[in-house]
C-alpha cells in the first residue's frame, strides 16, 4: 500500500496553525476542534483502508490503564501516535503524551505524590507500543470490520 501525505484540505479549516512552534510545520499543537466522527464515517474509512491494504492489521487494542497513565502525566493535554516497525517488520504504533506546547512528553521531572500512574516517579514518561493486533484480537461482530 502506498502511503500518502494527508491532503491539505484541513489547512483551510485552520489545521496546522495551532499553538507551539511551526518549524517546518512540526511542533505545533493543532487547534482544539471536534475529532469525533459518526459510525457511518468510521465504517467508510475502515472499509476503504482494508480494501487498499487487505493483508495489513485492521486495528489494534490498548488497555485503558496504559492510556490513562499517559493522560495522567503532568501537563498532558493529549495523545500523539507514531508509526513504527518492529525488528521483524511488524507494525508497531508508538503512543506518547503531548503537552500544551505540542511537545512529546518523554521525561517526567518531578515525582507526583497522589498518582498510581506508572509515570509517578521522576524519569522516563509513559510510552506505549505493545498493542494487540486485529487480527487475531478482534470483535467478531464489529461494524468496523
């Protein structure tokens, strides 16, 4: 499957002109706008992807506690994902928290007292990549498959 850059139609809506640095378009925090879509739109998107890349993963699963641990980090306002490949060539998304300047949260400066998060101690931030791929970890009756 050929990977293409996202079309620039979002730029007309103000995307890419958010808070933070804009060095080459990187580092900016996008404007806060609704990111929800309808089930019908989701079905169309996933069907189109599966048709273009039938042998690829259809989805991935992350446990809520890992995502919550990212969101509970000091200053975290959102989540960013990166596309990665494992040593064997398998797809490995990397999930990281993002601060209000659009920076990835990769280090935690101070320990927090009242958190059960894995990032409570000073040091490395919480990052995720060990997702459970679909297939085989898929619901049998999802309209998105």
